[in-house]
């Protein structure tokens, strides 16, 4: 039994003072406001439930910053994708594991305690499957284990180069699996997840362009439990190609062909008509938003007003990991809406409500639903994931807890993070991961090797 004590904490019912939290085997047993601190408590200034990054491709952390040079003609998602394909041509298992560990460590330091790793890099650089088809999934799990982040492994089915069964290109050969191969991959990934103290698994048909309708039906029918994640409607060209192929827009098509519900997480869902927005909001599916990546790639802006009006669920993901920060994702989410709508404080429903808190609570519950985990609340039965604000090194002159959460999201960013716990275990102390030195040194060696190759 471990006891935590927070001077303030964000509980499901609101802010509370002097909160004692008892934890056993990584799970919260009791939560007691207006308690007294005791010797031996893990004490902190302001306790938040840990947030999930519901969508990540960790290997892309290694190419962060490499897609920022202007090319010939107009640069877009599609030209960025060419840079990404060249980068992953040189990644082997050791590199994948080292980069994943660095990314997971930075997520913990950036205020995330759980991650959905949407993993589509499966084979050797020439496209040959490793002896264990789930080799790289195992490497992702090993990296999660080294860092202590709560992992939801989402092995990806990627079958084809584009809508209507288009042939894959050279850059995609490391992703490709038949349905049969996917069965073996999923089993291997599930074994890797089971070896961790606390991880789960879901399925991830990559997108409507990379998976056939028949395979989508079969993979969903074959997995009756766990999260289902899919990329959808990220790019205008993707929407146009989908209409040319099927006569339907992507979200519309998906709604017609699968039973959308709370197991589904629709990644990006950027380009939707109000009708599609209502369809997603009312289905219980989570809109998996990746605001920093969507801004970096020039994807477009999600229709938040329709989602909020219809009680839709959303969460945030670090996706390309170009910059890893929980408050930064929430801030970009709100700022994109402000720019699009020429208005402020979009996410709170009621006057007098903090925008930081509305964003944070929304992303907590959407993230937990999308990953199928008991996380996202400081209450009995939930995993003891805490982000403790109030770092000694930060000179924020704020003592009111609600104002401090706004300060975290809009001003100080991760500088305000003191300690981070996952399942009751300390992973970040005073802003630094407890294994930072070794993980960062290995990452630097690997990137140097890649640069020299
Ligand atoms: Zn993605």
C-alpha cells in the first residue's frame, strides 16, 4: 500500500484540497479529500490524472525536424510522406526500440502516462518479414517497459497502396500484410503486451485507402473485444479519392459499412460535413485529434463546434511526435478553433468555466475510452496515473488550482510538471525521467549511426 497526498487535486466531481490517495498494486483504492498529510506520503502540490496520447507512431520521433525544408513545387502531407519513407528505409529493430524509448520517455516528461501506439512498421527494410512477424511490435513493448508508460499496442493492417486495391509503392513494403499474416502478427503482439505488467492490445485497420472493405469487415468481426483505431479523412485529397472510388465521403462510407460505437477511435476525422460530425458524435466513437501534427502537416481543422454540440468524445495524440507535450496538444486544439472561428474559449460549455479544464477533462475521458483502459480519473478502481504540477524550478506565481491548470495548458507547458507516476510508480522526478541518461544516450548513438549510414 502506498499513500499519495496532494494539496489540490482534480477529482471527477471537481477540485478538492488536501487529498489523500491510497494505492495498491498500481490501482487507486481510496480517495479522501480534506485529509491530513502523513509521514511517508508521496506528496505533491497539484495532482492531475495522467493523460493518454491516444495516437502515436514512435519511429517518426527520429525524423522530427527533417521535413521542414521547402521542396520543388507545393509541399504537402504527401511530400512529407516521401521524407518519412526515405527515413524508415534505414531503421532496424535496435533503432526502432531506441527511438520508441526516447519518444515514450518524452511523453512521460510531457504529461502523458498512457499511449496508443499505432504500429505499422512491421518488416525488414527490403520488405521481408522478420522470423517473428511481430519482432518490431515486441521492440515497441520493450521500449514501453523500459520507460514505464502504459501501453496500448495497436498493430496495423496495411494491405494496399490506395483506394480500390492500388499496388503499393516501394516505401510501403515494410507495412504490408495479408489477413493471414496479420493473424500471426496480432498473436505475436498480444504475447509481447502480455509480458508487460500492464498493457493491452487493439486492432488498427490503417485507413480506407490501405485496407479493402472485405478485410475491414473480417478484421472487425474477428476481434470482438478491445479498441479499434483507423486513420480517416485527414487529407482533402483522401476525401476526393474516396468519393471517386465509392461515391461516398470517408466518414460517411465508414458509418455505412461498420457499426461505429465506443470501441472505435477515428484518427484525425478532419474533413467532415456537419452530418458526418453528428454521426461520429452520436455513435460514441472517439475523435482522435492530433493537433500539433495536423498543424505541422497542413491537414486542416477539425469541426469542434458540431462535435461539442452533439456531446461527442475526443482525445489527443502526439502522432508524428514532432513535439511531445500534453499541454501543447490541448493548446493547439483550442488555438486552431480560435483561428478558424475568430472567437476565444471554445471548449468550455458554461460561462465561468476554465478552458484548460474543459480541454483536459475532455481529453482524459476520450483518451481512456479510446484505449479501453481504466485511466483518466483520480477515483477508486482507476490506475494510479498522476501528473503532479508545481515544479520547484518554475516561477509561476499561481496558487489557485484551476488557474494553475490554465497556466499549464496556455503558458508554462511542461515546465510546470514536477513528478509523474504510472500505476503508482515514480517515472519522472522534477521534470526528468528516472532513466533519462541511459535512454537519451542510446537514442543519440542510434541517430548518429543513422546519419552516418
Ligand atoms: Zn497517424
